C-alpha cells in the first residue's frame, strides 16, 4: 500500500494552491452584515449555543409525529415532537434521515421543513433564526431523497465519466431538488482521494485515486451546488479520509501519509473546493500525525482545523464536524468534552452529538466557566448566520410544497440522470468478445446481489425481457451454499447469466460478502457464458478468478441498470474509464488494471 501511495503522489498533478489572502472572501455585503449583526446582538447565550448544533429529530411531521416517534424524541431529547426539540435547544440545524422518518415523500418533506422553520422562528422576532436543514445526498451509495427524485450515479461513477460538466450538472439538479423541499445544506461532495482499495468507508463515495481528477470534479460539484442550485455544499472529510483501513464510525483511523504525500494526494481537492467558493467543509475523525502529532482526531485538532484549514488554506466558511456520535471522535475523550474541544479546535457546527442535552450544557458551562469565551461562540454563530442569509433563509425560509412536487423528479431531471449515467459505465474485461451481445433469441438468468429499494435484479431482467430474451430473475444476495447450488443449476439451463456483485472483494473473516466469490465461481464452472457486473467497488474483479467478461457500474440505481442493458446489447458504447487502479488480490503492488483503463465497442 505504501508503494501505491508513493506512486500516486509521484504521478499526481500538483494543485497550485491559492495563497490564504487569495482564498479569503471579500467583506460581506451590507445587507448580510446588517442582518447577521442585528440578529446576533439580540440573541441570548443559550440561543447562540443552540445555533452551533445540528441533529436529527424523529417524525415525518413537525408537530404531529407518530406515537413511536414521540417516544423516540422523548427518550433522546426530553420532548415529544420535532418542533419541541427545535424550540427547546434553539437548534441551528436539523439533519434528515429515512431511519428518523423524515423522508417519506416529496410533499411530506417540504411540509416538515416548513413546520420546523415555524418552530425555529417562533414569534418572528429579531432573536428568532431560521434553520439550516441538511442531509447526506452524495448520490450513488449514499442518498437520502426518496423516489421520484433524480437518482444520479455517485462520485466514483462520475470519476469514470471524467466530465466536470456532468459532475456539475448532477450537483446542480440534486441541489435544486433538495432546495425545493427545504434542504439547503447537502453533505456533499466527497473530496477524499481513495488510494486504498481496502478502504471500508469511502470507496465509491470518492471520485477516484487521481488527486487532480478528484480536485477538478470536487470544484465542479461545488459550483453546481453553490452557484447553480444556490445551496450550501459541504466538502468532506478534511483533511482526507481516502487512505484508511478503519471505518471512523466504529474506530479511529490513523493516516500514515507524510506531509509531502498529504500535500500531493489529499490537499488538492480541498484547496480546489475553497477556490471554487465553498461555504462549508466537514472534518474527519481521523488521526494524521504528519499534521498533528498529538494523537487527537482532526475534528478536535487546533493544528489541523485552525492551523491548516483556517490559517494556511485561508478558509473562512463554516466548519462542520462529522457526526459526534461516531466512535472515531469518542475514543479519547468523553461526550461532554468532545463538543467543547471541537469548538476550541476551530469548528463551528456540531453535528449529531450522542446526547444533545449533555453536549449543549457542556458548551454553556464552558462559556460560563471561562474555558470558552462568548466572543469565540459569536465567531461561529456569525459564520452560520452568514450562510443562512446567503441561502435566502432570512427573507424566505419556507418552501412551496406544490412546486416541490412538480419539480422533484421532473422529466427534464430524469433525462439528465440518464444522460450523465450513460457516460459512467466501464467495460473492464471482454476477453471472449462476448460483448456486445449478438441477436436476441436467448434465455438469460439474472442473479446475484440485490437491493430491496432499487431492485436492480428486477430492473435488469426487465430490460432483457423487453429486448426479446426469455429471462429469469433470481436474487442471490450474500447467498448460502444451497442458494449458490440453485443458482448454478439455473445457469446451466440458460444461454447466458448476468450476475451482480457488491463488494465481493471483502474477504474479512466471517464476512458473508465473501460468498459472492463462491457464487461467481460456481456460475463460471457451468461452462455457460457469464457476465459479471460490479454495482459498487470496481475492485471486485481481483477476487474473481476465471471471469472473462466484467463491467463496473459503480451503483445499482435504475438508470445504471438501464445503461447497462443498452451497453450489453450494443445500443450504447461504454465510455467510462477506471478512476482507480485495481491491484491484484494477492499482491497490492501488482496492477491488474490501471487508472484510465476502459474498453468500448
């Protein structure tokens, strides 16, 4: 792995860093300065501290959640409704998730946003502040908006397309749809450079392993979100989460890059985001000894947030922590210390503490006890208020639910999804010349990994059936030995098998994803033609010996399956090129397929 990282650093195009003075924004316009200053002046300390926090709430309606959601809010926050949570803690932001029942459908989301804004604004006085509502909408693997929203391919697929225009278009339409339902802060784009094929948490969420490519597409998406859709994009995860073998949700990763490697590999995308005018950057719960030898995660590191991001890079926007309920930030300090230390390090927005009351009280007590000054709190609140003003929330915090229903998932947006997705599919291997398929009179088995929400197996099988094939759909997600035997028996009775795999390379002890390797081996052993399609990490081919036809789709959205069907039948020539190197499974220093590899027909 060290040799691979060194090679990337040596080959990368070094980003020409703007000086801190060049990156620093001009003074705010008079209207913004006036509203921010007036609002801040009328806020109590309790209200200011509340502005620093952004967290989830349970329920699909601000004031009338279900009985189960009332109980969940009561257990987590001491009150029953989302509106009461906002009011009690003077929240600056709310984060939407499906698991907290915030994202049922377009009209419901818009209505929830309006209800929460009403709770935040109260009487509408000078000390009442609108919410900044957020969600993780990276697209691809990480997307929260339900159908019929535009479901673009994720970052690595866009990296395969190598088109800043496509990346910007995806961000702009995504941002417009989010803004239509009241979500003004998407936690995207991912600016991490995935130079570690075994990375358990980033992978296809990254644009790729080429720092220059990641920088270009990060800047393009910032422009799409901020200038195109006029929402607040959030580049993540500073100072770079792309070379980790530990998931910061469950542990504390350590990045071993030298300062020179970090400057070459990890820093360019964040510099590019700043140069593109990004409003917010998210920190990572990772240790980077070359930047801070203290052993503290970056989220709690003054050397990294203030020293590097603020002073060296000149970033003056909002620094938002990654979720404070993740293990990576909780290992070294208690939950009451983490939010205080994050503020002392230079963070502004404290995301999802595991105990909001404890975190809120800890910050209040730190100010009252003198560990934090109110002036320091004011600095962060001023940045947050400035973003809210620039989003238009000061004057128009509400959205039109009817307009949202009309615009989200519109025909024009879905056409753009298809246009972008068609550029991403990567043909990696076609040794037997099987592709494109000739004729249509064949029996086809579609099997392998499936997803209940998107049903890629069903979508793909339907595409073959529509073209005249006699098709059998047999989902075999993380299959048992009996399921593998059944799939192989079916394959032996069909002219062709298409099998979907998802992270099949992961052979961690006891990991059921390894069964996908056994499934593919059994299908190949039938002697019948087999097409393997990776619907997540393109690295899977290294763990699948004997496969002669292999494509990387990077995602399993309906549009991706439609693109795949057209490409397999020759209606579309694959355009994607690998944005990462695929190393051999037995020797990571040996390259099976280099960055830029891609076949076509």
